[in-house]
C-alpha cells in the first residue's frame, strides 16, 4: 500500500435521535463537529477536510471552523441512510470534478476524543501495513462469549456453553468498531461498497478516546474527558 492523496470525509446530517442537534451541540464551548474538523485539519497527511451535510446550520458551522462542505441531497439525510451511501456520494462528486483522492478517511463527528495524533498514527501504520483498509476499534467492554440469546422464551448461550464459565483472561480479546476512523482507497470502496475489505488493519484505541456521542449522558462524559486532555495538549 503506497502513500497517496488522502481526504477526510465528515458525515453530519441535521437530524439525530439520541441527542437533538448533536453535531452542533456545544462541548466546553465548542461545537461537537469542530473537534473532528480540527483533528483533520491538524493532521499533515490529510489534504482536504470535507463535510457532507444537508443542514444549513451545520454547513455554516463547518465553514467557520475551516472545513469545506459538500451539499448532501435530502434523499441521503434520512434515519435509515447508511454511511456507505453518503461517502459514495462524496467520492462520486469529487470524481466528477477530477479530484478523486487515492484514499479517504471517514471521520464521524460523534467521536470528539479522536484527534490529529490518532489520525497521523493510523495513516502511518496503514501505509506500512499492506492492508486494504484500517478501522478504529477498541476492546469490547462485555465479552460476547458471555452473552445469551432469547429464543422461544428460553435463554441460550450466544457462542457456546463451554465459554460461559471460562475466565475472561483465557478468552480471545474481542474488539468492536468505535466509529472514530475508517481509512481505505477510494476506488476500492467504490468497487466493494464496504469499509471492511480484508486484509484489514486494526487501529486500536482506548475506551475513553473511543467515546461516541449517542445519548445525553455521553455529553457530560465527553466534557469531563476533554477538560482532562486539554491541559496536556491531547487535542492537537
């Protein structure tokens, strides 16, 4: 995998369910989306920072904080629209202008603790890895080998009975997507329409920096973490 032109794509629609208007919600006096814009702009490996939105306020805020904006059709702003569809629209728009980047990194604005340091490290590791994609992950807080499913009113192990009583230390580590970073070649994404194309490189992040703003309680947790990080330059 050779290094090439890389653009950041930030997906930010106006509607949200868990936290109303969360993309422009203030965290320590700064709009939520601004943290992700700053992360992209401060990463030397990223050439352009593009926000996809249909919302006038998000557009204005994004421009104020230094991003470029690609206007998203209302048809791609509904609750059931996938990030794949939005990223495809952005890449196709760029291709029509003969500016399709070699690579893109999808940055969801609900990850304010993911910063330029993370992005730089991910890019550097990815270009050395030979992988087709990189995905930000964090260790799963609750091991799925300990989970159950309910079927016909009964409780059944999700993975297998033999795993239920195993010490966690003996089980393989399991990681979940944290939604903070997705990195891959643009043409490969357009061909496969997936952010996961093996071989995939894990970019492992800690639990705190993997915080995703999904509900009101996350706002308070993010503010506490941001106040801890700012004094030591954690958001460069």
